[in-house]
């Protein structure tokens, strides 16, 4: 009877794990759509924004289309009166926050990938304890019943794998997609900065990955 009570919580946890995993897969699938992170309206307005005189209209488009890219470009547009290096540093700091928001929920999928097979294994072990306990009491008189019992307890392992495999696929896909989106946003932000500042200098390389180093600037760039 004790082993029976051990199996029930395992199956409940497997069920909850599958529900949570499915919920995060759907939520991340909707949140990481390309048009939601990099709206075409903003990229079109960015292409048309070639001078400081057109920044006001560009800012209006960014406000109308809330998105990670829109927030980054809006920040850069608001700080165009800053030296270029300082604007780039502020943009990189904001970019790291945006990438963390894009990665939200991926750690849950990673945890599910690890624990689902283990929960299935625990369920199988608990089931085998029950089965062999019954055999010890009744004896091995019915081989067909024993085979059926083993098949039933292996269901826990199967359930764990069926939960972990789709979660692993989703986690790998979404992680790669966040990386691709980060590279695209880096290129677009770099293009905006280079257009708005006429003097040569570093763009926005390493968006979301390089820590700002404000003390390393020898001298601020002059405003155009």
C-alpha cells in the first residue's frame, strides 16, 4: 500500500510538469514571434530615418509599436544629444534587460527536460516495488499477469520521456531564436546609431553581451 501512495504523487507531478511545459511552450511561441520582437513597421521607419530631422516621426512609430526593438531604438533616439559612446553604453545596458525578458521561461523548460525523466524513473521504481511485493506474497504463479504488471509500471518512464523530449526540442529552438533575434536587433540598432552620428566610432557590437565600461573612454565624441 505504501508503494501505491508513492506512485500516485509521481503521476500527479508528471501531469503537472506536462501542463506547465505546454503552457510555457505556447507562451514563448507567441512572445518570440518575429513580428512581435522586430515589427516590420519599425524596420521600415528605420530605413526611412536618415537624418536627425526625421527622428521625431521615427520615435512616434516606436511608441505606437511596443516591442523589444522599439524600446531599444526609442532609448537611442532619446539620447542622441549624448556623446556617441555614452549612448552606445546605455543602449547595451538596456539590450541586456531586453534579452533577459526574451529568455524568460526558457529556464523552466530546461528544468522540465531534466526532471521529467527522473520522475518517470521514480514512478517505475515505485511500481516495481509494488509488483515484487505482491509477488512475494502470492508467489509467481501467473507469468502473464507479471508481464502485464511490468508493462504498466513502465508507463511512468514513457510519460517522463514524452514530456522531456518535446520540452528539449522547444528549449533548443527558442534559445536559438533568441540568439538570432538578438543579432538582428544589434544590427538594426547599430545602423541607427551610425546614421545619426556622422563621426566614426564603435557601433553597438556585442549587443546584450558586453558590459558597459564608461571609465575607459579617453574623451567623449563631439556632437555632430
